C-alpha cells in the first residue's frame, strides 16, 4: 500500500520530468536580500535515499513546512555550503 509520502514522491518525480515554461525556468525563489528560499520540494531533491544529514547554504531560508518535515524524519541540517 502506498503511503502519503510515496504518492508525493511519485508526483514530484513526474513533475520533475515535465518541461517547465520559459518564464518558470528563469524564476528562482529568493527570500529577503536575495537569500535562497528552500521549500519541501527543493529539500527532497537534495536529499539522497536514506540520508540523515543535509548541507544547505549558510544564508538559506527554510520554509516552516520543510523544517517540520526534517524534524519528523530526524534529518540533521548543516549550514555552511556556499
């Protein structure tokens, strides 16, 4: 039986294969002062299967959803990637 997370992963994988529109390709999410904003989708793309540690840019902003998601799965966030 598929879990909710399995379904999300399947949908994300399908969307990743789709060709984005030209405007969407040019858009990069940025927070205040040009800091990178990382959503749950961005974090799931960066994680390796079974990974319990994630390195992100020191000045990155994590969404509240992804913060909760990482905490529930016991994944350690290390800031320092430039």
